[in-house]
C-alpha cells in the first residue's frame, strides 16, 4: 500500500529551529527557516524492494527517503507545498514493476517518479516512464539507459561515463599490480543471469582483455540458484589464479558460504559481489569475508565525509535502531537521501513541476548532496566515476561494532582514498 504523507504535525517553532540547524549542518542550501508548506502535496512515486532478495538494501533506502521527506517538509516543502512519498513493495520481482509504475502515473497521478533500488527492478520501469515523458532518477541502476538514451533519465550511481567497465576497474588494477609477483595468468567467472550482473560481467570481460588473462571458466547461473556447490567445484576444477563473481545479495551469501564449506583455492577473489557492503550481510558472515576484494561506493573515511553526511547518518541510525533495517546505513542510505536531494533541488531550481524544465536543470547544474557533488553527463550517468575497491581484512566476529566507522574494510583503490595494502593470496588467509 502507499505510504502515509510525511508528517506535518510538529509545531512551527520546532520546525523552524530544526530547519535552521540542518541548514547550518549543510543538509540543504539556505540558512533561513522557511514558512510551513501548504496546499496539495507534491507526490513522488516509486517502487521499492521491501521484501525479497533486495530488501536488505531496499528497506534502508526507503528509511533514508522518508527522512528526506521529513527534512524537506520541515524546511518548507517544495515550491511551498508539502511532499508525500507514494510507494509500493515490488517484492524484488521485476515482473511487478511495470504495473506499479503504470498505477503510480495513471491512477495515483504522482507528480514525480524515481526508481527502486537496483538495476533489475529499475530497468522494467524505464519503458513505462518513457511512455509518460517523465524525468526519472535510477538508484544504483547499472547502465539501464544504454539502449534507450532517454534524455530525461539520470543515474544515482557513481560509475561515470563507462559504467560497465568502471565498477570492476579497481579489481583489475589490483590484479595488474600483483600479476608478476603472484604469477597471475588465469581467471574464472561465475555470473548471476540478471541484468545488473550481466552488465557488470560485460565490463569485466573488457577489463580482462586489457590485462591479458586467460579465461578458463565463464558461466551464468539462474538468480534463483540456492545450491552453489556445483559452481564452486566446477571453478576449482580449473585451478584459476583469480575468481570473479558478478552476484546479487542472496547469491553472494550463498557463494561465500559454499566457498568455505567446499574450499576455494585461488590467489585473488571475488570481483563485483553485491551484498557484502550491507551491514546485515557483514554481520551474518563475519570472518568469512576476510580476503574478499570487491567494490564499495562510500565509507565513513575522513576523505569521504562530505558536508551533512555524518549528521544524516546519526539521524538515520537513531530511526533504524530496532526497525529491522540496516543499522549503520553506509551502503545505500546516503545515496537514497541524495537521490531525492537532487530531485528536490532540480524542482526548486526549475521552479516548476514541468518535466522538461526539471530535466534541463539536472543536465546543466552540479548538485551539492550528502555524498558530495553530483553532475550528470551522457546517458544521464555521472560525468566522473567515484567508487572504491576494498578488501575485507582482520574481521574476527559478527558484532556490528566490528564494522562501525568502516572497520573491516580496507580501501585498496583509487590512491586518493587508499588506506592499506591487499593481503594475498586469498587461499592463505585465515577465515
């Protein structure tokens, strides 16, 4: 069912004080409190995976968006009107997404739309959005506009103008740096047969060509796979120097557990696994994560503490406590908040709900958000990539405090964020 409107019941004096404090913290532009919003709410529609395989992150993203709505209404709304989030659970089921967005646009008559979290539940929404000529922001959606080149699409994913190759670039930079020392010659790939993971694997294959590695295993598996033993045994039979997985949260967990049950003997692992970045998955796997090299988009390192992000996370974590969502929120929450920060700033900048005016503003402006400056280029992707390659190191328990403040993750690449060296080979690491 749709959400309730963001609360507007707080006294005006409290509202004004909160607005002033948050403005000074950099959570939104402007230093003066605004009048209370009035009139018909501006509705923002979306689906979100609140159940199913992507719920581990979707629930965190929704909470961040609700905090943005509360903050925005506390500072006067958009165009002087309150904002309301209108959302439905897509159950991590891509087949439900077109119907949800059709209902949002044709029945609910929402004013604005954004995507769910994740490529697989964003891609099916795009044709519906295009048919309605709406501006659309994808949240962690991997290169979904490659086919359409829709001019009103924008991506909240810091992979830059070459998304598919960018997400695994750092992984292969680590390989190149250790190629001679570890005699790295062969690589095995196992890929979830979903849109996001296929796209990232396409980029990995392009990077493999540049490194001169020999592919000894390259197979896809159904997203519904639950028994990964045959996959790990088949990979191990090829004795690869490097193992690359393009996986989504449920299969990432299954692969990691199976790697430890069966035993995976390789020098570098594990590519672009989605899932280990989330706190609940970190605390479920604990020391089994040690040695895994993969990507991440943000950590609370000093060089990444953009204005307003730590203050936002304090509020997020206070509301997340006991709510059954990611308790730290490092992976998705700041990005989901920034997603709506960009949309709200574009509406205010355009001074309109006209979709062309909003899209034009987004194409031509740089946005200040809690995850730093955001500027869009071709296909609506970021003009410049900004991501990290990390290795899980020295994890000794499954306690959430062992992951607080970025503990357990060492940034290996790029150099501007690097804070440690890789521990190799993978098979020699104690788990």
